[in-house]
């Protein structure tokens, strides 16, 4: 078993300046670390079949779920 990190994980670029790394990628589990610079955002979207978990490592994030807007801080 190999140790996985952003140094050896599959990397992708999205939104021009946002980075993602697949830390785990199987049929049952996907773990992605993302870096989103200040002022950038994901395109508003929804998933028909998906379960997601977000944990903010640094900075803040704003998310909308079910019409409610949440502001998340580092550590949340």
C-alpha cells in the first residue's frame, strides 16, 4: 500500500485556477482534496445520485443546500 498525497495523486485543473487531487477513487468511495483560490467558485449544480462530505482546511466557503446558504470556516 502506498501513501497518497497531493504530490503523487491524480491531479486535475478546473475553473481556470482551481485544483483537485483524487486521494481515493473507487466505485464505493471518492476522496478529493481541492484548492479554490479566493474569488473562484464551482458552477451551481446538483447531483441526482451522490453523497458528499466537505471539510474546510483553510479560509472560508459558502455553500447552498436546500435553499439555505451556509458559510463554513476552517475546521468545519
